[in-house]
C-alpha cells in the first residue's frame, strides 16, 4: 500500500511501545528475586489449560456466559495475530501473502474462513460486553472509561477489517476490480469469498457505494485498522489491558507444587535485614518481580472481591483496591525503586566502609513518601483476611494475593510491632505451653485416657504418627472427633501412636499472623521431636496442621509424608480395612475446609466417605469444592474478634441452613467450632447437626 | 524517677502439681515469671515510656533466671540484678523483704513496684514487709498509677468498700493487681537487644548481707509438708423432666443437705 | 493457755460474719479471746463483739478512722496485740486484712501466714495449714516465732453461736493519720445489695442466662432467698453484671452454705471463687459442663425452664 507510511507508523509505534516496555521490565528487574523457571513442561501445560484454554472463565459454572464471551474475544485475538502479520505485509507490498497461509494451501483458506467467523463472533462478544457493562452492570465490574475505550477499539478493529474485506469484495465482484486487487482463487478450493460469509455480509452494507467511494473505504479501513491496532498496542501497558501481554507469562510463572509462593523463612538473626527493614514486606521495593508482574496483570475483573468472605461480610478488604493501590504505589515509585536497585548493586561491590554508609544513606532516602501499611494499605484491610485463597482460586490470570498479605503482616509484627494485640493471649499460650489456650502442656494427652492409645515415648516403632493438634487435644467439642478417629484407626488395626505431651502447636496461626519468631520456635521444637523419633508418616487430624507439617516444615528440615484423616480413612475403606453402613439418616451436606480443599486439593475423599454413610442422600452447597465459603477462622482470625460487618461464620451457617439438611459435615476443628456456633446463633443447633467426617464414619462403622 | 520492680521465678500454675512423700514432684514442671510480677514490669515500662523513668528489676533466688530477666529486658526494663545464694533456698517473705531492703538502699529507688502476690506461695506479704523494713509508705492491690510530680504519685486501690484513691509520697512501695494492665508480648527487636544486655549477678555477700540474716535461722515460718489439695467430688446429676427433677433436688436440699 | 486476738470485720457499721467464725475457732482450740475493732462510731458494737465470743474488746473509735488506711489500722492492731499479749492475731479474709496483716507481723517481728485453713497448737508451737500454688496443693507450716499473724480463708472456720464472752472494753489511743499515703476518696461500689462475701446463700448467673432478661429472672430467685447475687466472668465482661459481682479467682472468693450456679459452665477460674461452698447446686443445659464435676446437685436443663419451677418449690419448702 504505502511502504513509507507503514514504516513510519511501525517505527514510531514500536519505538514508543518498546520504551514503555523497557520501563516496565526494568522496574520488575529492580524488584526482589523469585524462582519460577523450574518444571518447564508443567508450566507449559498450565498455559495451555488456564491461559489458552481459559479454564477459569469457561470452566466455571458461575458466569459461564460472560466467561465464554471473554474466551471468544481472546481466542479471536489469537487467531487474528496471523491476519495482522498479513496486513502489515500488505502495507509494504501489495498482494503480500504468508507462506503456508497463502492461496496455494488449504490452510490458507481454512484460516481466512476461521478469521472471518472469529471476527464476527468477537464483534458480537464485544458488543455484548459493552451491553453487559452499561446495562446489566454486574457488581464486580468497575465501569472505567478505559474499559469502554478498549471495547470500542476492539469493535473498531473488527469492523474495520470486515469492511476492509467487504470493500475488497465489492471492488472485485461488483466493480470489476479496477485496482487489480489480489485475492485467493484456487482451482481446488475456489474463490476466496466463498469462505468468508461475514465479510460478504459486511460488503452488502456498503454495496450501494460506487467504485471510487468503495476504494476510499478500502484505504480508510486499512489504515484505520493499522493505526487502531498500533494505538491499542501502546495503550496496553498503561492499564488493565496490560494483561493482554502479561497474562500468558504470568500463568507460565504461576506457583507449582503449592498453590502460591510459600511464606519465606525469615532469618531473624540477620542484622542487615533489621537495618534495611527487609523482614517481611515494609516497602514497595520489597515485592518480588513475580508479584510486580501480578500487579501488571490484574484485569480488574473483580472476581476476587466477589468470592472474598471478608468483603462479602462488609470488612474493608477489597482486593481490587488492594491490587490497584499496590500497583499505583509501585508505578509512582518506579524511578526510586530502579535507582535503589542500582545503589544496592553498588553497595554489594563496595569495599570501603565509609562509602558503604553513604550509599546506605542514599538508599534510605529513596523510600516512598507513603507508608506501605498505613497509607497505601490500611491495617483493618490487612488483618481482615482469613487466607482462604478463594481470590487466588478464581483469578483468571493466577494472581497470588495471599502471600503479599502474609508478608505485610510479617513486617507489621516484626518491624512495626503493630499487630492486633488480642493475639497476645494465644501467642503467650503457645510460648509457654505449646497451645493457644495456654492450658498446661501436661494435660495434652488427657483426652486419650483409657482409650488404649500408644504414646511415641512408650513405643515409637509404629507405622503412623497421629498428629492430634491443639483443638483435638484441648477443645471439649473437638476431643470427641479425636476419640472417633482413634476408634476408626483401632478398628482398622492400624499401628499408630500420638506424641501426647510432646506435641506442640505447629505454629500455623502464628505464621499466618506474621509472627515468624513464634512460628519458628514451635516448628523447630516439633521438628526436633519428630526427627528424634524418626517419624516418616503422619495422619493429621486438622487441615491447618496438615498444611504446615506437609508444606512448611520441609523449609526447616522436617520432611514427612502427611495426609489428612479423611484421605487416610478413605484409603482404609478402599482397601477394605473398614466397612461403612449407609445408616446416617437425614439429608447431608459438606462444608469444604479452605486448608483441606483449596490448599491441599482434597475434595473427593470426604465426599466418597459421606456418600458411603448417607442413607438419605448428599447435597452440595452452592459454594462448594474449590469455591467453598470460608468459615472465618483461618489467617489467625480464630483468635480475633470480628468487630466489623456481619460475622463470616453466621453468613455460612445461613447458607447451610437454607439447604434443608439434617447434618453438615466438616473436616476441620476450626470449621467445626465456627459452623456449630453459627447454627447455635441461628437457633438451629437441634435440627442441623454439625459433625466432623470422622465422627460420622465412627458412628456408621460396620 | 528511678523504679525498681521485683521479679520471681515460680512454677507454671497451669500444670498439674503432684505431691509425693510430703514434697512436690519436680519432674515435668516448668518455671515461668510470676504473673503479678509481669504486671509490675509492664507498669514500670509504661512509666518509663510516659514519664521517662529509669527501670531496674531485681530477682531473688531461682537459679538460672537469665531467660526470665531477658524477657523483662525485652519488655523494656533497662537494668537487672540477680541475687542468688544457697541461703535463699528456703526463704520466707520476711527474709526476701530483708534482702530487697538492701537492694533498695543501694540503688536509691524512688518507687518499688512488686506484684501483689507470688503464684507459688500466694502469700502477698513481701512488698508490704519491704515497705515496713524501709519505713516507706505502701499501697497494695493497686490498679492504676498516675505520676503527679517528682515526689508524689496517685494510685487507685481495690479495697473492700470500693476503689480507694490514694496519694502516695515517694519514695514508696506499691504492689499491683492483675487488673492494672495487660503485659505486652516482647517484640522481636526487644528480644534481640535483650540477648546482649548484662545481668548484674551476685550472692548475698556481694550484696552485703550475712547468711545469718537470710539463712534458716532468720525464717519466721517454714513449710514442713506439702499435701494434695482436697478435690471436690462430683455429686449427683439429674436429667429428665424439669418439673420432676427440680422438685426432687429441692427436697434433697432440705432433707439431705439440710440447707433449708 | 493461748491468747487469740481477732480483728473485727466491720463494714458500714455492721459486724460481719467472719468475726464470729474466727472467735468460734479460737474458743474451739481452747484459747482466750479478744477482739480489736477500728473505725468511726463503732463503740456501740461492744455488746455484739462480746456476744460473738470475745472476753476483751479493744476499740479505736475516731472520725479519722472512718476510711480504711493501712498504716493507722496496723498501729491499732499492734497496740491491741501488745496490750493483750496475744499469741495469735487473726484477720478475716478481706482486702483490708491482707493489707494490714503483714505490717503488723513486721512490726511485731512475728510470722505471717495468709489464707490459713486450719491452725493447731502443738508442743513445739503453732502450726497452720494453708493452700499454695493457686490452690493446687496444701502446705503445713511450722511457725518459728512466738507470735503468729494470720489472715483466715473465707469460710474456713465454723461459726458456733452461743459462746458469749464478757464485755470488757479497752479504749485504744488514736494513731496519727498516715501523711505519706493519704486517702483522697473512696469510689464506693456499694449498691445496697447483699454482700457476697457474707451471704449465707449465693446465687450466681452465667452465660446460660443469655441477656438482661435472663439475668433478671435469676435475680428474682436470689431475691426470693435473700441471697447474695453473683456472676461469672462472662456476664461481667458482657456488661450484664457489675465488676464487683464477679465470683472467681480474680474476683470475689465466697464460701456460703449454699451456692447456686445458674447457667455457669464451671471454668477453673470460677470454681476457684466458690469451691469452698458447703453445698453447690448447678443448673446447666449442657450435661458435659465442668460445673457438674463439683456440684453436689446438678440439674441438667434450661435455666429459663428450671428457675420458675425452682422458685415455686423453694417457696413451698420454706413455708
């Protein structure tokens, strides 16, 4: 068409784009390291399923329609990438055709057909998207001008390309091709326009126009498309549509092996860390580059907000704002962060002490004007989180929200000494007697009296260690679950023992509250005990214990095979060691614990057991499985009063009570307490029984 | 203002205490800082933060008390004195008061804050006896402290008829109730710094007290034997129709328990 | 013969029950008895003090002694102790007693024991029994000095009526006020209600009462019985009951003849405050509540259902 114009446009657009991208990448490189380049094949698989397959949009029952809408826009763009190359080529050389995608190959025809239909679909989807935003107005969406602007650009791109081809069609078929335009015409596959019904339909819209007018339209549409596309490209890094570029890498770099980045083990003895305030996250430059990429990639869809138990009960934890506030803080301080990194590198190579102090002083001067916790993120926001991971599970671009919260809590606890002092009683209890209630450690095995349970101290040559946990040892209600568990294991003839008074709290809640000190103390003591007994296999009665023992203790030298009691019991049933009777009366439902489901992917085994005992049938709650609604106790919130908004456990109890069941099963002592308390508050504790799966199994053993 | 707090190492009262052959079974016991002394330490640290006071702690006996003393350092106490001596093994409140008197005189403190009682003895005498020995005014069971000026503080005390507001002239002694404050959890940074702080350790001679002044001859009373506490046994539990069982119980209260 | 000096427990011009209990015990161990009474406008109590079992009454009656002040009160006791040549000086269990006893002991050079539950005179001297380590153990303690100053645990000694003593009043010199610890005011918590520490019957309300309506329901039971009305910590924390109504380790220790725990679960801290009661009756919905481990009579039921029935039945019985 016009090589000079094409060149100028491309050079200018790409230069600007390049500059923006370099700035964005430079900023990421100035952040803290993260290791995400292992297991390449698994990462590629994730990209295929989550990104390319749009699994979290199309694979989700809720909002299937809007999920499909976005999927098609995305797939449309993927398909149109090749078309774009064709058009740029055409801008330089008329009649430019790509190898393999030209008229000599079926592929070429298939492609232009696909491209044609996709453009039609994308146009419809984009129109639907605008309609949805403007008219239906779903609550989670933020109706910014940017959203509409981009949707309009998409519409423009589709319309311009369709009219471009429409104009071509008219010129070729109606006006006898005065400019001698190229088109596909293969003996075997036929005329190009047989394959492009949508373009032909578009052509009919402008068929009244004469050859000259049509020719102008052709030109106009071509350059409109190019310019719109190059504008769009440059617009991407500036807002939420950056995800168009960053989402595939972000999904590629998603955490593997554990749902999100494991909490860092802080070296509390490290003087330097205290000095530059890098224990926990205290400053924006302490984000890892992956967390920075997360912030770039947020599409502002609001799904995280929607599923958050804190937000839906009116706590000030708005994850959309959380992400945006951090992103703005990061971008506002881009210059400072990059400069600071340069100085940090210089510091590392500087031998002279005096010069070192100078550099450190300069670095200190590069802090943001705003306090990360206090100005950018409010304290109430930070402490409202129950770490349930519902946000992470639903995020279509796999952003990891929770580790940032934990890191900030670490900073608050260790450096700012600002954390909810309500936690002190529980923390003191941990320190002194190894349990948050502060009950004498010597009573930890009292629950097992008379049950014939072995202590590791008596005989450590057992197949399994039953890790009872603090609730199972000290809480009157949960002790009944421990007793049920013992009954099942003994019936199955399992050779197991408990640590008894040697068991201490795993430290889970301390870690979630950011108190690394208390956590490490508990962990190290427990690991020493476990390793001394050469423990290999552990059955955990509580999902929080399960999570810490299995995934966090290895960071400190404790490596064990850990399963939850529901996994183990299901295994017993499968291998025939125990048999169950279908004698549980009344409809039954199951509340998936966050730390069992979303953290450890255990969804099926509990259901299998419940189906095996239920006489009158099992019903799923609306929010179940990986979309289960938190009971409210995680993230150390069990030990904190809920003073803002509605109580989370009450909200969940209402949901369960609306399901018309006689029993709600749980798999976690926190859930047991919270759900049961919720039922009591609703006055339904008589007709809806809250039971742990172990209790239900024990009651229905053959 | 110079403040001295006393800190005693006591057995953790959350544990089961077993008695065998007239003595307490030591096996399995753990020792912690006396809860009321934690309140005293917290009160001292709050006065340091609000009124710029200098704070010192003193601990008597207990063997290796370093962990307890460092915990108090981490809470904010500036200096620590540990007086240990075999002669203190069987000390009573009067002996402790005598030893503490020497510490107070040596240091010239304006205010001595002790917990109102120790969790092992539950006597509640030492602070008051110390005041008597020094001739200082004393208020016990204090629930709030206000510094009026260099020579006077205003305290509230939980008495029998209500809360007593008392103006205390310094130098003076107060013993504090657990209602006075919620002792802080030492922060990590405090704990790190506490590790490096010195503890001024000495025996009785180092303090200038003879063994006779503190030894067994000085004991005004001594424990001869420990016995298990009588635990109350469960009586009868009545379940069923409310009207029936209530009537039955009331009848028993009259005929069996002879309360009515 | 041993000589016991009992410090009379006087509150708002009324002689409290502990005085009779302590004097009864003194008589029971065969000792001579005397009392010391300190306060303002209390001289008229001389007859009651004699009736309670004292043979001599040391009285310090002055306007300056109207409000409790540990220093002057201790001086009076020391004065009486020296005049009476007492071997043992006993205080009833009160904040005043706990504050004064150690001063008296220090001034007399005597041994001091807090919360004694028993006292015996042996050949060697005096021996007492007292609890220690949060009531988990008991100690038998040998007194090495000639004199013993003791604070007696609430309800440890049994009151025995009818052992009237002699009226023999000795006026004590009035000590100077303590200028170094000046009492400015007392913010009274008196509500005209029955003193928990003194009541023969105490009815306490716990979380099972749920709210003000439930508290009022239980209060009516207390009123019926003219009983002291107490509370568990939960109801104080919840704002339903005043702070000074809390029965428990950090509140009031009571040892009435009958303690009725209504809707109280029986946490260890609460038990510590009422374990010394002669008879315990508990009403609770939860059959597993720890209170049933110490209750002599336990009714498993909803207090909203049981309390009205209880009131009816008690009315019948007490006619």
